[in-house]
């Protein structure tokens, strides 16, 4: 672990030098990639520096004990040795996890999409609940939320909402939210008190810079039309709404929340870039999955990942069999316990995969 820590620190210093080189700074795409790597690596480097410090102190104390030259120093060293050995072991374990393969997109901002699924009006109401849950979670983390497009349901709730979240380590924290969320409760319109099961899907996409995903003009079809909404909301008298179609993939993105056609187009293209990036990322992950299985981090949107049961006040994450009887707090944005449990499970799977690969190559 000592050698790995020193190599990490050395590589980090070299990365810092590269970031200040004129040829790197002039290549925006390369500079952004290196800057993200620098930001994501910095906490691990600080941990490595703490480990090296304790390791060297432990080494010095062992040399004092083995030398037996100064009985007073030997006694002090023997008293301190167990404490230092415990610190070194703890830091080595932390560093082992920190050195696991990183998600290169962990530090990115995200584009989040929530869509009502099966369940009609109740599904739309649940989609609205999920959006409020994420809003509160963002407030707790000091993240900024910007709504990009909404499609409200006539009876309340949301048929669809697309929004961006910006802040520190957003994708790294939010990526596990991709999937189908299911709710079990008695709708307000249900006279007999029968429990209904509805669902909404969540997609978490890493936000990308313009220079990372180039959109070729002849591969785009841009349509403009008048914005509309339920009950006459968001209805414009000008053609400000924008529909962007990526012809090679058939991906369609619409934005109508801004009064400006220019702003709606910019938002639509931002969402389109993120979706195209996600397709490329999923293709890359599929290739990697053939060599290394990671059940949690695949973010398979077709999978039912979580159930919110109102009668029992229960939330269950099916991927890790975690059940919490804290429904109200979770819907109020207290997602930390779930996200940390998913992160730890992901780390455990990666450690197991590395151990199996080591055994296989031995």
C-alpha cells in the first residue's frame, strides 16, 4: 500500500504540472478531462499523504525499538506503537477503497429526467413527489436545481420533468437513482380504500460540455411551435417551444419552459448531448461488464429499484435488500442513508471483483 500511495502522489503532482502547460490549456476538451481527474483524485491524494505520514512515523518508532539505544525513547515508542499500528491499518483500509476504479463522471453535474409510468393520475402525482424529494435533497447538499422542461398532468402531478442539478460530486451521489421507482398507497380518489401500485422512472445523465459531444447540424432537425400546458398554463403567443431531433439515433428532446426560443433550443441541445453521451457510456459499460460484473452501478433503467409503501411507512431498495421505516423523512429529501448503503455495496462488489481477478491471474 505504501508504494501505491507514493505512486498516486507522484502522479498527482505530474497531473498538476500538466494542467499548467500552455498546450494543455489551449486544448479545451483535454483540459476539462484533466481538470475533472484532478478534482476527483485530490481527496484520495490527501488520504494517501496522511497514510504516508503515519507509515513513516510507525517505521521510525520500530527502528527506535529495534535499536535499543535509548531505553526512555524505546519505552515511549512501545507505548505509541499500538496506536500507530491501528491508525496505519485503518488508513490502509480507507485507501484501498479510495483506490478502487473511479467513475470518471463522478464529479459531473447531471441532467435528471422523471416520467410517470403505469398508474395513470396516481403515477403523475408520484412523479411530482419524486421531484420534490430530489429538490429537498439538493437543498440539503447546497446543489442548484434548474428546471429545463415540464409536462404537467391535468389532475396534478407531472407526466414528465427534465431538470439539471449542479454542485459537488452530483453524478457520483445521484447515479444510483436511475431506475423504476414504485409507490404503493391509497389514492385520494379511491373511495373504497384499495391500495394502488403505480410507478415512475428516473434517469440520471451526466451533463457534458459542448466540446465533448459535437452535434453535426445536418444530423439535427429543429422544429419550433407554440408552448402549451394544462389549464392554459405556459401558453405563449409566439413559437418559442423547441423540438430537437437527432436523426441518426431518433432521440427527440422538447423544451418549452422558457419564453425565449433561443434559450429553449440551448436547453434542448444540452439534454440531447447528455443523452448521446449516456448512450456511448452504456456501450462502454456493457463491454466492461463482460469482464467485470457490477450489479449496482449499471444503472439499468428498466429495473425496479425501490418501493415506497405509504401504509407501512416503508421504503425498500430492492438492489441491496435495504428496508427503512422512514418514508416521510426520505420523501423530504433525507436520502443519505440509502445512497451511502448503495455506495458501500458498490465498493464491496468492486473489491470482490478485484480479488477474484487477482486469484484468477495467480
